[in-house]
C-alpha cells in the first residue's frame, strides 16, 4: 500500500490541511515541541491508520509541513500527534466526533477535508447599508427545534432556510447567528460551571468548586461562548454535510436579500493573527457578510483596516476610529458598528420611568456616529427576554444549578406591579403596552436595531436571565405564540415597515438640529407642552421629537413626511404641542402604543396617554 502514495516537502501555508488541484494533501501545523510529531490518517472505511512524521528540515519557524500524493483526501480523516498526544487541527475545515448534539464526544475528534465543490452561482453580498439594516439574533438550534416550528429540519441551518418566508414577512435584513462554528457543548466536569456570558465569572467558578463532587455533573453549554474549532461549521447544526448545508443557507438568504452575520467568541489565549485567518476564511469560503466579535483581546484596529473586510460588517463594543481613519471622512461603505449595552440600559431606565433619564434617552435616539454605525437593542441573548423584561425585576436562575448566583443582578426592569406570571388583566394590559413602547423606542432610534428572535411574539425564559445551559423549552422558540400574541406580533411588523417607509428615521448622517437647508425647520427639533420648548430636568419624562422630511429623500429624490413622535413615560397623561406645519399640511395620528380612542389631536397639540408613545405624520389637507 505504501507504494501507492508519496511524501514531499510541504508548504507552511495555508495552515492545516489543504488539497491541491491534483488531489495532493498538504499539511501544516504549528507545533512547539522537541518530540516526534506528525500526521495520523484514519481511513473512513476502516483499516490501519497511517502515521506520517514531520521532518525538521521541512520546518519553517514553528510550522511543520509535508505533502502527500496518491491518496484520495475524501477517504481519510486526520489528526496531528506530538509524542503520545493526539491533537485535533484547530484549522480543520470539518470536525468529526461531535455530530450528535449533547452526546458524549468521541475521545478522538478528527479533522477532515471538505472536498465537494459548492456551486454559488450568481450569489452576491447584499451589502445592505447599516442605516437600512434590521438585525435578528438567532440561536441555530433553538430557533426551529421546538415542534411548533413547523420545519422539516429542526434545529439546523436548513431549518433557518425553511424560515426565510417568515424572516421576510417580519422585515428582517440580516440574521446574526450565535456561535455556529464547532464547539463541544457537553462540558467536561471541570468546565461545567457558569459559562454564561463571555466574561470572567470567578466568584461563580469558586462557588462551583466548593460544591460536593456528586453535584459536579457535565451539562450542556447551549450558547457556545467558549473556545472552539473556528474554521468548521457546527456538525450538529446540520442534517448531513455541515459545510454544504451552511453554504446553501447563506446562498438562499442572499437570494432573498438577507445578510448573515456570525458571532465569534475568542478567549484571551487565542492568538490575534489566528483571529484574522478565521474571519478571512468565512468571508472567502462561506460568503459571510459580517461578524460580531466577542472577547478580551480582539485586534479591532487590525481587522478594521484589513482590505478584505472593507465590505464586511464588523461589530465590536468599540473601535479606535482615530487610528483606523486617521481623521479622514467617513468611509464610502460604513462597515464598522459599535455594539454594547449602553442603549439598552438607557432605554430600560427611561421605559420604567426612572428620574433623570429623558435627556439620555433622547441622546441615544439620535446617536448616529459619522464613521461607524451603532447597533441598538433592548434585549440580548443574556438577560431577560422582552416579555420577561416587563414581568420580572429579579432573576430566577435556579434551574441553572448555581443557586441563582449566576447571571446579572442588575436588570433595569420593572414588573408592572407583580413579579412573574399573573392573571390580572390590568397588569397584562400594561405589560403589553410596555412591550410596544420598547419596540417603538428601538425602531425609532437612528442606529441599527437588533431584535432577539422570539421577542416579537412573547418568548419567555420564565425569569431566567442567563439560560446558557438550558437546552429545552426555556430556550427553544415556541412558534404557537404567534397566534396567542398576534396583537403584539402584528404591531412589531407594522413598526418595522413604518421605519423602512420613512428615510428620516434612519439617515446616513447624524442630525445637526440646525436649519442648514434654510427651509424654515431644523432637521430635528424637540418640543414639550409648548412648541420648541422642552423641559429636560430630572423629573421630566415626556418629549415631542419632530423630524423634518425635507432632510431625507428616497432613491428617487422624493422627500419624506414630517414625523412627530411623542414619548411619554410618565404615569400621567400629557398634551404635547404640535409645531405649525407648512401651508397645506396637517398632522395625522397614525400609530400609538395604546388604543387611540379618546386621544385628541388638533393643530395645537396631541394628547399622549400615560406610559405610551404616539406617532403623527404630515399629510396634505383635504380640500373637501
């Protein structure tokens, strides 16, 4: 058999396994060792393994390499070895041994070659401008795993593809996938505590170490925020071939104008140069449109200045824009976006009527940096869902097995008068109204809105604000709620459509609050119980915000309407002044988070009910 294949000096790049045009396999591995090391080939159909030792004379830096010809790459899995240790290639394009979710992992995970060519056809990156994007956060498994999802391929990339009509109905322009690269979800005992959000949680880990040994059982890391095999799609998120299925999902989403953003969590031990190679691979090989970067040592400046990523969206908690752009004007395609919790906490505090929150809320509603975008959200994968945000003030994380010590103790939420579930109609009515308020705050802000999947129809985690280990109905979306929560679901769709229809609500540039067109109105203005006068002292909780449509035009040059949004998070009704419009125009109320019966509107003012938001737009007067 040995005569059928030959060894040659290999190339140190690209890393891992690469296959040449004639089918030869090139292996390159960074191995810091003085021991014997090399490649192990495992025949997929059984038989003896093949050991191919690396030669030091073929070493470049710390990269060992070799090339083998005469074998069919698709017939072998592989690993590297160092002495007696077996190492799974961190650059493996496919990883086998963890194909079944939640099952005990094969003691020897193996890398594999992805040989079949994928026909991308006319696939193109949608490149939706940041200002026009509507993001939708998805956990690949939880999105369609519940029996109510109605898809054939539950909990997979193909399941997401089956839900494309739903995404289009909702108005989504980009899906953001929680970790969808290969990771080991079944934790080892020493890793089984408090994975949660990707930050250090030393107190909780110490608490876990103090627990009796019989309580230290492996559990599911449902979210996947841990070190993984970053070049390989997660096998258990597919029905057969992970690579082909994920590519087909991306292609189908692109055909429907929907981008794919991937989350990558890199712990501090991951080299920064490796991160660059990971992202380059997913852009080139999988046509991924953007990345949400999580971790402590992300090389933000390096990634932001990489030419390959100039048309790729990059989300991070902050970017050093002065170093990246050197004082230059904003890029032709704004691809960087600030992604942190600032908007969420500002809006939650305003939503629950805290003192001294109006000025901050107004600032975040208009925030739109010149050189970067900003991703706004009012919920995220960690913390309460939107339904829980108006029903709980205290976390209920006992099911996680950490004695309710994990997860954030500060939620900035209000339960509307009763903690948890209730049958009181007045409280349920207020909670629905508060959810509508939250969605309107999100959708009328100038940044890019992000909705967590399921929030649009009332998904609840039963008060758990850190369900990282809950692979069950707590995390799986219950699609039956679209029927039981149809009023709110229809409201969300209506608000997304309204945002898209009005360019003034998602401009490219930040508002100046000046009349630089000399049209008689500034681009943005604030109003209170008197027109053009706003009280923003620490007790004020209401404001009228007017957008002048002359400062926004669609692609055909048609100017937008005047849009007036009355925000009232006070527990009392107020009448807010309406600025006088141009001759021939009048204000018309079109949307409210409460029933509009009894809400008066005249040329001078609009009544805004307690804890509600109301939207009016300009239209031509009826001469009849």
